[in-house]
């Protein structure tokens, strides 16, 4: 018999009551900032490192003072049981009975109420303004000793927030959240799409996503206006693997944090719905790259996260580049991290909740054997952006690069800028480029480094404050032209002026400057003066 949570569509009164209680508890409601204030900076930072002890101490002290917010944080964030009377005071409309009917908690024999799932607050800011949500998922490792259940539904994590922050947030017609899990991406999509489909292979995930979305429907809109809830797009939840539930349909935007983990296929190795798609090696990501175009509308974009293997004698750019070629789509792949086989194995064995010991070591060994069988020297992790051209085949954008380190901020607007720049540059010869008026992006600064006493700098760096935080070293001519890019004069005029100042032939300076300018436009450090900024940033957080 399934122990999946109940269908919230049959419990609408309980959902509405719960949303009202969550909105009104304490002075600021069950929100990210309120929880952080309750915990304090030390305990909040420790909890983000998955160290719950300081948070447990802070919550216990608050509970002793009858704090209603603490009565929710203890079970729904920290996974701790609380006295039934405390939870009842925190949920005066929904009550413990309503929370139990929704599958959030269960009563114990000693007068306590124990959690069955997590329900965490989550906050984001995007082009539509601020948003606060509550996201339902399974209890994590803090509350569940030992290995996780194989149908575990992951909550808000680094991968899901990374994808949310990188997604372009322009208005679209139809959007697809492939592998929705607890429903985080669907929450974001319904703010800027007219229609959303969210799929998952796990019935448990779909039930928890349904609760997440039902609470969003029941919550007051921005500024406490309940009527704003009506502007949230409907979400069609469907069960099925990968693209099967939407075969034959088309979408303007597809986002996916798919089950991309490279897992050994053999006895004794558990597989988890949220991370293991059942394929050998990186074949699942390859399949998505090569086939997602089948559900993209002309001009549609797919944004995915994924792993790919670095095999002996096969550079990763060639391997993943072959997937792009087979897809027929425009493609941009950014590798953000590389792990050696041992580090990769340890990461995912630990992620499954397996404690150190012989079983942990045996699983690491299975991973190492599996990777060695395919001559895998390392595993890359990153982001893939794919786009179906409006007409003809792909080819306007084919970019595979490595950008290490944390991103400087939300990436949605930056991704939109890179796609727009690729279109612009594909149609622009050098004469056309020289005729355009350019300006330096608002987030770019210049650094000059010189030896003490030197008259001129030896190194000039252009530093990007947003996007991927790129740092580009440029020569004197390029620095001079970029410094003059204020949108007033055509690029060709600036090149001529700098050439005269440096007493160099204009053709020689143009040959140096124009390719560099193309790169700076493609990376978002320069922009065409009449281009507007895309307010597609999406930044999120959760306690």
C-alpha cells in the first residue's frame, strides 16, 4: 500500500486553513527572514551548512517561551517532534487534525506530534517582484538516520536554486518543468508563463509538488492581496519518464534539474528517484540534449543541469559537443565544477545518507569500478542552454566553456543577454559592428596595474560584477576603445580616435579591437547602446 501523501485537491479547506496559519504565525509569518531571525545568525549559518545543533538549541529556547514560529520550525524544518499543544497553538485554524490529514504530521503515543515531511519557507525576487512560498518535501538527513528511502523527494537544494537563478524570466506561453520533484521550478514558472506542465516519474514527488502548489494557490498575493493569486498560471502535473508525458507537444521554455547522477548499475547499489534516471553513465543527459528539441517550439529555449564524463582520450568539449551537433539546436554549455572519480563517488554515497563504515566503502568501490570501466578520469557538472531556431537549423550559437567559481549573482538576465548577443553577432560583419554604438555594461569595472613609478599600466583588467563574474585582460587599444563606449559614437569612430592617439594605423587597431569587442559583447561586458536590460534575475533562498 502506498504511503504517498494525500491528494491536497480533496482537502482544500485544510490547505486554505494551513496557508492562513502559516501566513499569520508570529509577527511576520512562516517566512525565510522570520525563521532566520528566530535562529540568529550563527545558528542560521550552521543550518545552511547542514549542522542542526545550534538551530535545535535556539528553537528549544524559543519553544520554552511559547513561541508559535518555533513550534513550526522544530518539526517542519528540523524534523523534531513537539508537544501537541504547542503545534495546536501555532495552527489555530488548521489544527493538528488538519495537519495530519494533509500528511504533514502524526501523533505519537507520548503526547507529541512528529513530522512526516518537511515544509520550508522559500523566498525569491524576480521581474514580477518578491515572492514567498512554502515547499513540501521529504524529511532530510537531519531527521532520518541512515540511508534515505529510494523514492525520497528532495527539498530546496543548491542545484534547484542554481537552476532557478539561471532561468530566463521573460513572459512565455507554455513552460515545462521536467522532473519537478517538490515543485520549486514550477513555482517560478507559473509567475511568467501562461501555462505550465510539470512532470515526474515519482508519484510521491507529484503529491508533494501538488501540496506546494496548492499552498501557493491559497496564499495571499503580493502585498497581502488575495486576488493576486488568480494571476498564477495553472500547473498540469503529469507522471512519466523524461519527455514521454509531453510527446507531441511544444513549449516555449523547458527547465530541468534531471536525475543526472552517474550511478553504478548493479546489485547492492541503491538508486534514488530524485537523482538516478536508470541510464548508464551520462546517457540520460545525452538523451535530453539530443531530444529536448522535439518538444521546443520555434525560438523555444531549454535550460538544464547535468553531469558528463571526462573520458581518457576524449575531451569533454568534444563529447558534449557531439551531443549538441546531434540535437540540431543552438547550444551553450558551461562547466562549473569538475570532480575526480573518488570525490564524485564519496559525494553521492554521502548524499544518500549512508554513514561511514564497510557499506559506505563498498559503495565507493562500486562507483570507482563503474567509472574505471568507461575510462572516466573526471566528471563535470554544469549548465546547458539549448535553443530551437525559429527557422532552419542551429548554428548561431555553439559554445562550450569552463567557468569555475561561484557566479557573481542571479544569471537569468545574463543568459538572456548572451543569447541575444549571439543572434546579433551572427548577423553582423565587421563593417556592421563598426557602425554600432556600444556602451559598457553597468556592472563592469576596470582595474589597472602598474609597477611603482611606471608611467603606463602593464595590465588592464575588465571585471564583470554580475553574470559569471568574468575577468578579461585587454591591451591598451582595446581598453581605450572600451573606456570610450558610452553609447554616443559609433565603434568605428572610437577605433579611429584611439588609433590616432596611439599613432598606429587604423586598420591595425581595428584588427585588434573588433574581435575583442565581439568577445566582450558575447560575454555581456559590452552592450549595444539601444538594447534594454532584461529584468530576468531570479534570486532565491530558504532556511
